[in-house]
């Protein structure tokens, strides 16, 4: 099996080099290296997205620089089940965010409809309760937006705006209980140290309903894969909402407000106006039309990827090949991951690997043999314990959110 | 406190003995050295690379407006990396969203003009499309002669306050810092007028100041205001 894997990696490396050398025609070798193989099928008005180096990060795909938005190259998901801190994607909304944080001055404020407002240093938070760990996927609501058809405005992401990490912190409810939540409480809002550039721009504030906020799941995390949170992923404290899209995972968390009213006003924009899905069964609309009613995006739909092959790879028909990949959902639990190597005509059941927890990437593998030479389409489809199955075709919404259609990889068999 | 007390006591006894004791105290005092180390490690700081992507040059008036207004809140790659082939209507509504949802300081003619420019350089429109020509009639407002120039209105409508504060550095230098730099420069007003109208880079760092869409009189009013800070 190891031989097969090496073979695949070597093949794709050769292919990578071939593509790179083709691009190098007429350009300097350094320029071609800076602009190789990272669009992953997403076409853009202004040309390729470059790879860039940001503090605490390896080379990542630049989506935009101010405020920073960096995508993880998809090959990282074939390295390990846990996404390394230096490869984890980065996404900000507001350009006026701190680039220097002094823990001596940092406080987490808890206020609003509580018995007692709290101002906690990171050290006080760390000593409030026994730390807990959860391995959970953080996926951007707009992950894979670049594949929307028809295309939509917004960050044109390929499939790399996601990652799986072990988060360490204390349950959110520990601090809420210490502050004493009013029985009238309806929502809890979360704000970070990032601020809008203009006073007319809404601040980035997200809300969870009170039952969810007081459930055991949301964490106030300072640790990521055994280290401090990377600065660009929300140092020193981040809200972790397992099973929910990344938009709720507020970075540089500095203020928690308990509301005994609806969350309204200018700063509710990112909750009440943006990050909305059509409020119907398919959470979708026909392109060109608008939904009568919308609702905030929430949990992750079931999704799966093949990580050890990529488009245009050349595979051998001479011997069996072990395909590998990942699947995840909102925590209901992955039931099956099925693979088709004939473009969806027949499906084979893969072997699921060891679980790192219900919110984590779950590894799967399956050994397949390609009988026929020529072009082939490999597909992966996951289902979960909640009865969800990945759809064959992606539905459409204006934000290009929540894509989770079956992934296809077109390869060549020789 | 206890350290201070013991030092005072020591100083009042033998001068030489106290000096020796101070040296020893400084050498072995764990609370002091730990506190010092803690100060050093509580601060984390990052330096972000500057954006290298620029807007495609164009003679359409929307080009200067886009340079000036879009970059208040975000880098150009936000625009550069949108889907290809979007039409004038789609680009114009994307610009309208910046005003409507994010409070960008854009007038209706700014929105139409920027939408026209972006759809020509990134989308499916052509510079000689009649709809592009009509949307690009963005007038540079000229104050009636003798009319008082409201600096606060100019600061807001041009998005100056997005990058500059009176007292502190945001994206660009504080107005007070600019006033201080040019304090004894007799040509300060005309230098600032040129910077405001043409933009520039390098005087305060590598972040470019876009050209502001103001006339000579408006630029002069802004320069005078800045130098008074």
C-alpha cells in the first residue's frame, strides 16, 4: 500500500513540475514558482492567486491581503488529519484589527443581562476550570464559493477554507454561569478586538441563542494543537463552536454580551443581513430569484473529499491503488463514505478510520483497481447518522455558501 | 515595598555594606527578574506584508475614484479576485453594496462611475459602451465662488477619516503628526495640496495614499485644517 501511495505522490509531483515548467515559458523561474498550481479550477478576473508568506504561516494562497484572507493549499489535507497551525486558513472581515497584543492589558469582558459583569485576564480564564479539548472542523461558510454556478461575488475560494484542529479551553458556559445569566436571556453576542475602519461600517459581532451558549459544546479556546492560537487565527482567545460554520468562531474574543432582547442595530449586520441562507427546505433559490425569507447560516452539512489524488493525476491500471480522504459533518456522525470510480454508476463502501471525535475530520480509505485505461472520474459521497447524504449537484444561493455537493476528480488511467 | 524598606535600612547603616547588599539583592531577587521576563513575553506582535496588487490603469474617471475610496477599507485583491465576466449591472450593485451595507463614503455618481470602470477592466463591458460612457459622467464637485468649504463634509465624503485620525495613526499618519512635520515649512500648504490631489507614497511608509477627488480650493481647505492640528 505504501508503494502505491508513494507512486501517487511522485506522479502528482511530476505533474506539478511539468505544469510549473510550462508556465515558466517566457517568465522568470521565480515568478513561475510564485504562481503555480494554486487556482485549483477557480477562475478569477485578475488572474492567479499567488502563494504568500504571512507571520506564523507557511506559504498559503492569497485571497486578499488587507484584511488578511489566506486559503490552505489542498495538498495539506493529505499530510495529516490535523491541520497544522502554520497551514490553517485565515479570514478577517475588518481591516482595523490589532497586530500587537499585550496579555497584561488583554481582558475578556462579560456583560449585559448578567448578575455580575466580569473582566477576566487570560490567566484568570485558564485557572477558572479544568481545561477541555475538542477536535473540531472549522470551515468557512464560503468554502468552495469559486465553484458556484452561476458565479457569485465574494472571496473566490477553492476547497481550502477549512481545517481540523484540537482546541483547548474552557466551556463558554463556565464564564456565563460565573456571571449569572438572567432568566430572561435570549441571545449571547460575541465581539473580538477587530474593528471596522469607518464608523459607518458594522462591527463583526456574532450571536448564539442562549440554549446553545449554555450547552457543553462552545468553548473559549486559547490552545490550538497544543500551542497558543496563531495570531492570525485569533490569539489570545477564540470562540469555538463545534459543528457550526467558522463565521461564529470569533477571533481575538474580547466581549461577551448576554441579551434579553432580540439582537438588532447596525452591528447585527453580520448576523441578521450577511451570512444568510434562503429559509426553505433546500436552503437554496433558483439563480436570479430571491427567497421570501432568509435565516442565518448555522451547522455544517455532511461533506467528504479525496485527499491523495487531484485533478489530471495519472494513475496506473497495473495494480490496485489505495484512495484516501476525509469526511465530516455537524457532529451527528459519519455513517458511510462511498466511492465511485466509474463516474457515479456504481458505488463502493470505504473503510472508516479511527475517530478523533464527532466534530473532527474522519479518515476513510479504499483500495480500488482501474480496469480500463483512459479518462476516469472518481467520486466521493458521505452520509451521516442524521440521514443526510451529499447531493450530486450543488444547490445555489446568493452568497455561494454551504457548498457540499459530491466531489469529482477527473484522472487519467494508463 | 519590603525591598524598599530593607534598602533604606541598609543605606542608613554602612554605605559600602549597603552597596554590596544591593548588588547581591539585584542578583538573587527572583520576583524582580521574573516580573521582567513576564513583561517581555506578554506582548505578541506581527508585521503584515504590504499588498502588491494594484488596480488596472484606465482613463475612466471611476479609476481614480476606486483608488481613493475602495482602498479605505480593503486591498485591491478583493476586487482583482472576483469572478471574470461580470457585467456592468453586477459590478455596480457590488459597489452599491459597499455603500449600503458597509457605509462606504460613496455618492450615487461615485457608485455608477466605479461600477462602470470595474466592469470594463475586470468584466464584460467595453469602455465605449453607451451605458459605460453615461455612468462615467462623474463630476468633480466645484464649490461656488465664495462658498464656505466645510472641512468636516470633505473629510467624510472623501473617506479621509478612514485612514487618518487627528491624534493617532490608523492606516496613514495622524493629522497632528503631519502638522508637526511641516511646522516650520513655509511651503507646507502647497506640498500638502499636491499630496492630497495626486496621492503619493514613501513619505510615511509604504502604504500608498490615493489621489483625492477634490479641486484645488477643497484641497487647500483640507491642507489648512490638517496643518492647524
